[in-house]
């Protein structure tokens, strides 16, 4: 089964509500869809959203990397020798992790189809369902509390709360307001998106611990490059600390793990360059006794389907942040994972189970 052609399609889907973090505000989910066709007639799909402030990738850079650098080197390769394909994919260009991730997804989609099984089964088949959290964007305390209650009433019992956009004392006020509104039955995870300094993070987390705000974990409190700062926060707090932007590659993960700089690692396919490297990161973490979460950028159900299949296949991945498709005004992907509120299920279709991508003019990025 040889790769015959690789095509890209840029898409844009509006969000129902602006998504705000310490790094950016998103109102439209932009992505590059990738379609790989083989000489046997099978088609594999992948997705890469541009996330300038995290991966450094833009729509233009993703398309260029796929169409002019990586893609041409994959044409003609035999997917029966998949290790050669992935080695070529990752060695032919430095960086560009999102472009690599989209191609990686499409290849894994084809491998699952070739094997005659859903990708989650092909990768290990550990879980049949997942439960996603839902993200509360950073706003003023009152709006965040109202949003949190709305999500709880919609059936979500784990909320991921964005903080780190301004004064850290305001972040504490935000969490107090949310807890006052929703009570303590719902789990809260905080994500500072690199918005705090190490010492102030320790002080603020200590205050939240003393106030009994019951935070399950805190994600990426400090700058991505500040591994010593990350370790300082992890060492001086009781609340589990999760590395996100600090870990793109297996090499990054190894540094964090060897230093015990974090209690958990968030694996995202767009950072890792796809499932191939994500599996290596998870295996390293598991060998150190560190559990992982799998999250995503603002993606459609196409990219999330790949991430969910990967996450469900691995016992060491115990937390899931796959709410992005639920934020979109419309679903342009037919097939893939199935959402039943906070529960995600998998179809019995081979590969990623993508039936059709809606090529509606309204969603095509020009």
C-alpha cells in the first residue's frame, strides 16, 4: 500500500463563544485538513490547526511544509513499512510539529484501515470510552462562575479553568467565585498557560490549598523554558503540577522526568508531531511512574478523533481534554468519535472512522 497523493484543505469554523487563555483569544477554529490517498484506494485524514503562540505554526507554514517539503518525500513510500515512513516524516524537516502531526494522523488512519480495525484497537484497545472535561475561558470572576455552572448543568463533572491572564490574586478570586457557584462535587483543574512566575505560583497555590478550594491539578504555571521554575513549584506545593508547553518531544519529557520537575505530563499531538512520538513520550512517563493527560488545541472532530484513539489505547493516559469540537458552531466532520455529553465513544469503523468531510464553501479558508 503505497502513498499515491497528499492534498491539503484549509478550513475555518466559528466558535460559539470566544476561547480566552493567558496566551490568546480564539473566535474561529482554523485548520489545515490533510488527505492521503494510496494506490489501493484507501484514504487517510489528518488535521493541523495553527497555534502561533504555542507551536509557532501558521496556516501558511503548515501548508508549505506538507505540500513542498515533507509530503513530496513521503510520496511512493509503502505503508507496510510504517517505521520507515515515520522516520522519514520526522527527519526530513526540523520543527513544524503541527504539519507532521496531520500527516502522522493520516498515516495511522490508513494503518488502522489496512489492519481492518479501529485505530484505538490497532494501538492497544485499552479503553472503550473516555470522559472529557470542559474548559472555562478566562474572563471576570462573575462570568466565569456563570459559565462554570452552565457547563455543570450540561453534565460535565470536570472543569478546566483558564487563569494566568493578569494579577494572580484575581485568579484566586475567580476560583473562589466558581467554587461558590458550583460547590465541591465538580473537579477543578487550573491551566495558567505559562502566566505565573514560580515564586508567586507557590504562594497562590498555597493560599488555594489553605482555603480548601480543592484543585485537582495545575497545568503549566510557568514559562515553557523555565524547567527549574516548574520544578520549584512542583517541589513546594501539594497540588499536582502538570507540564504542558514544556514538553514537545521525548527529549523534553525526559528532562522533566529526570528532574522530577512535574507530577504529570499533558501530551498533545500538535506538540509531539503526532501519535508516533506521543507514544514514546507516554512510554517514558510510564517508566517514571508519571501519568499523562491527552489534550488538544482548538481543533475539529477530525484531529480530536486521532487524539482520542491514541489516548484510549494507553493505560497510562488517565485524563482527557477533548472539548474543542463542542465549542464549534457546526460540526464539519461526519464520522469519527461520538460525543454523548461528556462521554466519548468510538465507532466500529476501521481507522479513525471518518466518513466524510463537509467541503462547504462557508468553511473553506481562502
